[in-house]
């Protein structure tokens, strides 16, 4: 079964054709990041306009690269939630038009479910149930993946998402938006023990995250040293920050795995590309004998393959949308 997956929830216009939820026949991503970088973050109105300009070309390229025409496609999957509402609407409207004109089924896909599905592409042996840490620019969740289309969110962030924290710390250190990958590169040249940064104390749920205290600690250290006329060593700060956030993520994930009885673990989302996070979680899983699944780097950030892959499982589960499908800015994974 060939699924065409369309993603436009943030600043990537993406489309992919995936066969049977695992074989990626094409994966086209048109990133708008160079333009948003000028403003230090994603500008929603610009994002929507660029999606509208790019989507037709991106979908055509994905079909061509897969060696397909629309006749070969069995269903059209599209991200409908969560994300920037105007950006989502472009993908949803385009997918509805395509489904109506071709009379193919339309399958609505949740963006976070899509991130989770990337590990099915990279590891065909992975099967639910397992525990997944989803860390992206907008989300930080610990999720029990009960089945291919059923989730329980056991931990979430109380404030910033992990990727947002990476990006804000990066900006403080003078790196361009989105700075996660620059922190990753700088950390390789720095001393991870140069600075002792705070681990948050979150009241209530033991699996919830809070990153704002960590972010503020870095900002204060950098500003205080600037006021004294001393330049902080960027590589050392990047390495210390990365060590700390990797420790926080892995501690909560390991605690949840132990308490909830999971020994199969996955990580997904943009921040799952981070080498420090990957290494720390891999080391902790190895100590405990847990099997760890990490997505290939090319599937960590937003892409259409993850939507086509999840669309396959949603399609098998009978999920369908009609022409009344709307974009939804905020929607829990548990309410699908
Ligand atoms: O999943 P994603 O592409 O978009 C959202 O759904 O939010 O995630 C983007 C986030 C950004 O915050 C970006 O800085 C971060 O992922 N990111 C990284 C790395 N590569 C991307 N963060 C840390 N290290 C990286 N190597
Ligand atoms: Zn994403």
C-alpha cells in the first residue's frame, strides 16, 4: 500500500511516498529556515505563504522521485494537528483537494504520532508496546505507545520544549536560529563539566519536564560574565548545557521505563538528532539492558515520510477524514 504523506505544520513543506509504512520511495523537504532565520524564529504568516507557494511543486517532486503518479497512490495522509494553524491549513486544504479529485481516502495524521512513527521506518522490527521520548521544537513528551494508533502521555513539559530550550540557549551564545545543531557541534569542542547547571525540580508528576530554569541559568551566567567584561567559553557552555539537558531527559525516561515496566525504548523528534542526547540515553539503556531505537538523522526533523508512515497505520486502523476535515492548532495525542 502506497501512502502519500503531506506535512506543513511549521516551517517545512514536505511530501513523501512510503510503501507499507516502511519503504520510503521519496522524501522531499522544502525548508523555509533561511528566511525565518532573519527574524530569529518562525514567522507564522510567512510560513503559511511559503507553504502555499511550494506545496504543489513539493508534491509533484515527491511523486516523480517515487516513480509514481497519483493513480499508484492508495491514500493521502496529511498532518492536521498540532502546529501553526495557517501552516497546517495549507497542507489540509491541498490534501482535501487531492483526495476529492482523485477519490482516494484522506487520512488525518497527528504530527507527534508522525514523529513517533519514524522509528518504524528505520527499524522494521520495532513493534508496540514501548516507551517513546518525543523531543522537538514544540513538544517534550514521554509517551506510552500502546499500539500503532494508541498513546498515553505520561510526561510533558511544564514550560519550554527541549528544542526551544536548545534554540534559546543557542541564541544567548550567539548562534543562528534554530541553534540546536550549533550547540551540538560546539559541544564536541567543549568541556561538559565546565559549568554546573541546575536540574529542575518539578512538583506533581515525576515524569514531567521543566526547562525554563536551565535556560535562565545559562542566560544569567552569560550575561553576568558579559557585564564583567569576561567572554564565556561558548564551547564549554554548549557542552555543559547539552550534558545537563541530556541527563534530565534520560533520567525521566529511565524512571518512567522502570516504574511502568518498559524495556523497549524509542526517541523521536528534532532533538533526537542531538549526539549528546543519543549517547546519554544509549548508555543508560545499555546499563539496564533496554533495547533502544533511534531514528536515522534524516528523519528526526519534520518530514513527509513520518506522516506517510503513520498514515499507513492510521489507514489500517480505519481512520478517515471527509471534506469537513479542519486543521487543529492544539490536540493531545490521547484524543485521536
Ligand atoms: O521536530 P522538529 O523538526 O520540529 C518540531 O516539530 O518542532 O524539531 C526542531 C527542533 C529545533 O528546536 C532544533 O533546534 C532541534 O529540533 N534540533 C536539535 C538538533 N537538530 C535539530 N537540537 C539539538 N541538537 C541537534 N542536533
Ligand atoms: Zn515536528
